[in-house]
């Protein structure tokens, strides 16, 4: 299947400029139909939720539709599993503060050197505050893959959490997330998956992955 790149680029007004900067973590550009839909929402149904007035009911309907659409996108078992936030980094910061409330001095968490900082620093800061130990999983510099033997050894110490990326933002490495989740759960650890770089490129089935948390950016589709 051949993609018409010119037609696709025309859907993104922000690309209509003489210079394009390839800053992958800098944010997702928005397609024109999505921009139009945002404008329509602000004009027709911008209101506080769960009110008795018309625009509030319209706003609730839009939000319900969005939750259902994302549940379908990730194959979540229910729209109630979907949570929206400012961005992946902010959501992860909030989650790190919530989950770390149960950590104690001497507990351990696992992060990787293949991950974007948004799935590392929130956890290391939380560990620092709670006196928990951070174990780093390195990657093979020759092929860009995680050193699974290091992860296996780290899991022997029964960590509280494993934070891992679905795909690397710098190398494009796709990690064996399903295997990592299975290994971590067998060790009694929660798994937090950063799917920001993978979600636009491949299917995600959170029920099959069985991960505890999966986060991504708010991707904008070509159909309004």
C-alpha cells in the first residue's frame, strides 16, 4: 500500500511552513479535521460537566464519546478505564505520587535507560522521596534492545514497579512488552507502560498485554 504523503501533509496546517523541525518528543501536530472538531466543541458545547443545562449535557456526550473511542483504540474492557490528562508526562507524575504512597524505605523500582525521561524522572523522584531503591536496566548498544537478563535479575528482588516503554523515542526499538509484563507480574510488580511512541504506529491490546497502566499522548486522527 502506497501512502500519498502530499495529501497527508495537507491535513496538517502546522506543516505548511518553509522549515520543519524533527523534534519527536516536542508534541503531536494536529490534523485540520481535529482542529475543526475542537473549534466546534468550544463554540457549541464548552461547559462544566454534569450540569442540568444544555451545553453541559452536550459536553458530557462529547466526553463519553471520547472515552468510548479510546477504549476501542486500546481494546480496554470498559470506557471507565480511560483517563484523560494534560499530557503523558503530567499523568505519569501524578501516578508516581499516587503509587509511591505505599512504598517504604528499602523497596525497589525498575526503570530502563531506553525510556524517555517522562517515564523515568517521575519514578526516580518518587523513589528518592520514599527512600526506595532504583534499579536501571541497560540496553545493548549494538542492536538497541533491552538487556532482558538484567531485568530478570532485578525481578528476583521483587520490585514494586517496572516502568518500561513500548517503543524507544530515540532508537525506535519495540520492546517485548507482553513478555515483560508477564515476568513482572510473576515477581509481584506493577507495570507502567509508556506507549507514546508506539501508539501511532501499531495496534495496542491492553487486555492481551495485561499491563496495569498504559499511557500515551492524545493522538489526532484524520477523521473528525
